[in-house]
C-alpha cells in the first residue's frame, strides 16, 4: 500500500480547499442526537453481531492504525459496514469518535451532491448535456460547458476560486464571479480536480428548480430520509457557517449514522427507503469516466505515473474506468472516507475529522480503506 499512500498524500493538498474553515476549529457543540437518522431504513442502531475472527481482523487493523498514528494525530475514528440489504453488519469505534458525532466530511460531499443533481435530471429539468449557455446565459467558450463536464471536472474552468469560501455571498453571486474567469482549456479536454465545477452545476440546478441548493438538498434527500436540519451544506463546514453560498464540493456536515442512508441511496442506484431519486442509468454513468482521452491537469496522480480516474462526482476503483467500475469512493480532506463495492455487495463509512494541517490525513484514511477492503470481503464470505 505504499504507492497508494503516496498517491493520497498528494491528494490531501488538493482536497483541503474543499473542506472550508480553519483546521483548528472545534466542532462547535454540534454533536448529532442518537438515532437522528429518523425515517431511514439503514440499521444505524443495532449492528449484526460480529462473525467471529473475520471481523476481529477488521477491528484489530483499526485499533492498530490509530495506535500507530498516535492519539495526537488520530484521536478517534469509526467504521460502519452495511450489506446489500442495508443491515449494519459491522461497526467499530476507536478513541473519542462515535457514530452520532456530526462533523465536516469535506469532499465526501461530492457524491451526495451528485445524487441531488441526478434527481433534477430525472425530473426532466436538466440533462447531462444541458449547457451553461442554455441555463445560465454564459457566452463564448464557456457557453458550451455541459453538466457532464461539470460533474466530471472536465469543464476546462479554473478549478478553484476564493469566492467558494466566502459565506457573505450567495451561490448565484459566486458563480457569477466564476463566470468571469478565463478558461484553462476547452470543455471535455482536461481534468482538473477542484470546487468550481460543482458550484456551477449546483447553480444550474437552482435556476431550473427555483430553489436554493440547501432547499433542494433538504427536499430531495434530507427530509425524506429523516435527517435533521443540521445536516446541510455550509461555506465553512468546520465552523458550521454560511448556508447562502454553500461549498457544494465540500461543505456537508453529517454523522456516520446520518450519512449511511445517503450512501445507501447511491449504492442502490437511486431506489431506497421507498424513494426514487435519479435513475439507474445516471448512477451507472457515475461509475464511468466520460472523457477517457482528457489531459490530466490538477490531479493527485499525475506526478506518480498512475492512471487513477474520475467519473461523475466519484473516484473510480478499477482498471477499466471507461467501461465502469464496481467500486467507487469519495474521500475527504479530514479523513472521512465513504466507499461502495457493488460487486461484493456492501457499502462503508470510515468516519473521522482530523486536522488537515497534517499532510498525511488523506493518505492515512485511504490507505486504511484499501487495507480494509480485502478483510471486509473475507468477513462477508467473498
């Protein structure tokens, strides 16, 4: 796993901007109430008893990694694993972390934002081919940017802008500023990981629905899944500040128990807990790299000689990204790392909120994810 560790160490530099707020911020007393996942059907309260030594190996690895890192760097973390029937088949907490502790999940917000936008598409208000020219009135080269470009970070725009971190703006105002910046490349020709793409995509959804992003998130996912108002998108999520200009790429605050039903909906390709959100075709498209021939610009892999690719708001974990991957993930700058393995039949949340000033945070969490995967597969009988 040394190569993977190096890969994600480099990604931590990119991901930090998607978390918002100062790294020394406290959680501000916003611990979630127990059982706050409300009407969701994922079993957040009563894990199935451990299946003997197979799961013991998972717990031992978690304990060992926290001990090796030291309590000053990793004061606590948790892992929850759900099977394809949405049963919590395993849960293990280390240190001071709990499944109800609400934290900033940074770039793990991206996959959830994708699910919201997929539902706007399902309603016929947008399509993956909708352009900024059609929806936002952009002109020139930027007018040809599609929603598909935005969700795959191939819009050709500059990948970051300081307006995404200004809580006194609205999303509309920030996107208007982004619209004035020069293009880096023509749409569909260059991949640049960053925040601006999803800001624009979310604004397109706002315009077409007549709702703010957080209204849309609440009506589409949060309310039907029984999530409390505190589960929302902020400009500065560690401080829980700013909701008029939410950081779509990294502003969500939630707990493990609250994130689980959101991840379940993605795992089940939009059909979960009596809800239908998005379409199976859109969730299948999420698992494929839409522009395999793009130049790789701002990416955590370009300096390592690795060909690690991106779909629609998710990283792809397979050797055939253009054809689709059974495993996808959405790791965040503070260590929070959700992933799903549809081939094995499970999804998991590795929960934590670490100090982003430690450049090894994302390397630590994604390295741990990679080492957990074969142990989880074995525990599930694969």
